[in-house]
């Protein structure tokens, strides 16, 4: 299928799903679109078995999209830059400690906890997986997805500090998750005994620190170039070229694209590019990137729904998928409560917020993209289907019920003093 035809079909389908949701279903944008996409994909699978000719175009479209490459190497850079460029850096600095802990230590704890729980949990149902593959599963599913998180909490009633912590965590935790994923995958390929601490440390320094350095340098250069001109078209082109340059260089040098574009977005978005107040270029650029963010979000979640066409065997993994959903919530809760227990004063987060932070930890396209990038193995289908179950559950179920949990928690706080007096 030609590239233009693929793009045209994706845009047309995305517009159609978005219209259906806005006109009839009226669900929150992200949730409604992915729900419609999943329903259509399920119908396509059924129709394809009855009459392949009818479902031909949607099936061909899904099978011609390289989801992993498209998400990780193309779309992710633009989405993360949009999110970081429009972030409130003052709030982010105030919540720097909990954001740092959740995006580093908590990711490692979650990956280890989920991998261990999944290994022993599946054994209870006579499903046997290699322990290192369970840890690999934990590494790719533990980081919260910045795209899905941003789309879910944008319209939520989260307190400002928790919203800042969750969105900030999701922007930065991909670096640690990717390093864990790559290290474990390399250990599987070359043998666990051949991986040393020095190799792991070198990989971490290259991926994380290299990505941060690249983002800071190109972000500063891009900001200075945008500030030196007043033509808005040129400013937009410079911002687009900055994201593309980072993606190309980071891919070539094996650096972390997520961390690079996030750092560049924070550098460029933290300072105004208006030399003349009459131009209002910075505000206009923010609106442009918000539009890019919303459009790419819609297309991305349509692509997630379409992936069901490529997973006809998903019906064989309902049990492992259900187990994975329960265990990732437990692992997420443990990864928050353990650091909070030992560092409560410095984190500025109370125990009543743990359930909200746990439920707001949404997974998305990055986890599916990493699962799809796995080489063939006896456990690939288990990990891929488990990731798909977790992602759909977190976006639809957690997304729809997050505000109820927030309201319930707020109500508890308001009733507590009354009960104490009585």
C-alpha cells in the first residue's frame, strides 16, 4: 500500500471516529475514539472470517502500518515535544522530587514487582514463562505513557500538584523504562551471564545522559533561532525542524528520543520567544502545538484500535491478560507506597494520594510499540496480548473512572474533620 494512501485512510478514519464520538457517544475524546476503534476492529475480524472482501481495506491498512517504528521513531517525538512545550515549568519545578522518584526508582520497582508477581502468578494457572521474560514484560509496561496520561488527565478534576506529578513523571520515565527494556533484551540475546554492570552503566549514560544533552543543546539552538525572527511561519518551521533533527540524530546515535525532545520542549517553552509584544508568537506557537498534539493523539489511538486486526490470537490470552491487569495495578501501588514510606517528608505526597496516583498511571502506545518490537520467542504473544489488555483497560476503564475516584477521595477528606468532632 502506498504511503499517501495509508496516511489518507488514517486521517479519514480518525475524522470519522472523532465525528461519531462528538456527535453521538459524547465520551471523553481519547476514550471514545479508542472504544470505537476497538469495536470496529472486532467487527472487522468477524467480517473478515465471513467475507474477506468486505473488510479488505481496513485489514490491509492495519497490516501495512509498522506500528512500532511509526510510534517510537516518528510520532513520539512530536507528541512529547508538544506536551513538554506547553507544560507549566514553574509547577514542575515545585514537584521536582516526586517527579524524579516516580520516573526513576518507581519504574525500576514496578518492573521488578510486576515481573516477579507475573512469574509466580501465572505458575498458579500452569502457565510457565521464563523469569527474565517476565521482567522484560515489566520493563516495557511499567512506564506510564505521556500521550495517554496527557489525554486522560487533561479533562480530569485532579488536584494541581497531583496533575503536575503524574504528567511530569510520564514525560521522563520512558528513559529508565527503555534502558531496562534494552538491557534485559540484550541479556536474553547474548546470555544473562555476559551482561556486566559496566555495560549496563554505559548504556544508561549513553541513552539517558546523551539524550538529555542532545535535547538541551538543540533546544537552546532552536529557541535562539526562533527568537531571532518575527515571521510566524518561519518560527513554526524551525520548531518542526528541531523535533525532526533530534529524532534523526538520536536514532543514529542510539540516544533516548523521549528524553531529548522533552528537554528541548522544556527549554523552548520555558522562555518567551516574543521580542515584540505585538507579535504574540509564543502564544500562537503554543496553540499550534496543542493542535498538533490533539490531531496526532486521535490518529495514534485509532492505530491502537486497528492493531487488534493484527492480533487474531488475542482471544487465546484472556486469562493472562486479566492476570496482567491486576498485577500491574499492584506493582504500580507498591512502586509508589515504598518510596513514600521512606521519603514522605521530601516527596510532599500523602498516603491518601497513593490510590489516585496508582489509578492515574495510564499505559499507552509506547508499551504496545515495544512489545511489537520483540523478536520471535515462545513468550512474544503472551507479552504482546498482555500489554494490549493492560493498555485498553487503563485508557478506557481507568480513564472513565478516574474522576469518580478523585471525587470519592475529596469527599473523604471533607468528611474526616466532621467525624473527628463527633
